[in-house]
């Protein structure tokens, strides 16, 4: 599930950023993502996985790896079941 989860998050980020690919450790700001794009990514992830990312956690979402880590934590906390993944 880990690879599938990371690739699904990668696809969401690439779609929002309108880019073809993003490296696991590339900072979102390096690929032109601003705070509005970050909110789009958060909303898409929340919807895709039926999770809630708290305002206080937004700062953790700076790379694909950090986003994957947070989503994986959220899914593990509720039993690891993704709504659409």
C-alpha cells in the first residue's frame, strides 16, 4: 500500500502544480506551489482519503515525503483504510 499511497499523493501534487513529476524531497515552493496551491493539495488529499489535516499540521506538508508521512500516520491512526486508495 505504501507505494500506491505515495504515488497517489504524487499524482495529486503534480495535478495541482500542473507538472509532470516531482522528486520525493523537492520542496513545494521550488516547483512553484504557493499557499493557495498547498490548500488545494490538502483539500484533495483530505477528500481522497477521508481524513482531516488540521491547520496546525499544514506546515508539515512541504515535500512529497513529508506529505506521504503525514497521510500514512492519519491512515494508520484509523486502521489504515483509505477511502479511495
